């Protein structure tokens, strides 16, 4: 009987470790452009591991040399890796850490389409995923044409 209990304990520990592994760090959020998926610049964050610990990562505000050209008449599209956040907040501004022009919070899904009410031009988009382990943002520089 003790061998069964030992095997059951090992199996349970393995299952819990593999489930926790998916939540060890935040999943990625990508901008979908005509050329494919674009990685965002990940912002600072603190992330809880669910067992009493966590990690904090600090970053500096990004500097973008180039903007990603997008069709200003089409929705801006994002792809989210799993595990999906509980919700997503999208903001658009003229510069990094600048005044927000438009913001919207919505439930997360693998693909998000967003149509902020802004004129054509150069913008910084911040996409913040809200997981129970923490909030993580990704910045993108876009040119809406």
C-alpha cells in the first residue's frame, strides 16, 4: 500500500508542477502585421508563482526606431499566447508614457481586433494582459496609414 501512495504522490506532484510551469512567466502578446507576428517590448512587471514566491523584472521605457505600418481603416489585430489573461487593456498614445488618447478593456481571446477612434499617424500602443499572477504590458510603435 505504501508503494501505491508513493506513486500517487509522485504522479500528483508531477501534474501540479507541469500545470504551474505554464504560469511561471507571463505569456506573450503579438501585434499582427502584414509581415506576420511582431514581438512587443515587454514592460516591467511582478509575477507571482502561486506558491508564495514570484519574480519582478524592471525594464526601461522603450525607444522605437521604426514604426510598424498598418492600414488605419482596418482593425488593429493582436495574437495572445496561452494561458490567456483574464482580460486585456489596450491604450493608444502619441509617445511612450504619454497621455492616453483612447483606452479599452475587454475579455481576452487568442485573437483580438481593436479599432481605436484615432486619426492616421504615429502612435504607441500598450497592451496589458491581466492574469491572476500579475499584469504585464507590451508596447508597439505603429504608423496608421
